[in-house]
């Protein structure tokens, strides 16, 4: 019996997909959820300057911490 993907939170649905990567129905449900909330898409902004590039590890860690709070 399949879980109710609509009732799952985005974080729960993502965890389910990671556990069951061959479940196409779950994958499509997750993609639909991402399309519904485009501002919460997991994208990392590209470095805008040489300084950004030099500080990339710190910027990436800061971004990851912010993302953890949103998921």
C-alpha cells in the first residue's frame, strides 16, 4: 500500500524518495510540490565575484544551514 504523498510534508516526501528511489509516483509528487512553491526550490546562487569564489566553502556552508531551517 502506497503512502499518501499529498499528506506528507516536503521533508517527509524527500526522505521517502531517498529511501525508495525507484518509486516514480513519489518522484513526480515531489516534483509537483517543487513546482507549486518555486521560491523554495533547492538552488544555490552562483558566485557573483572572485571574492565569492574564494569564499565558496563558507558561503556553501551558510547556505546549507539556511536550507536546513526551511525544510
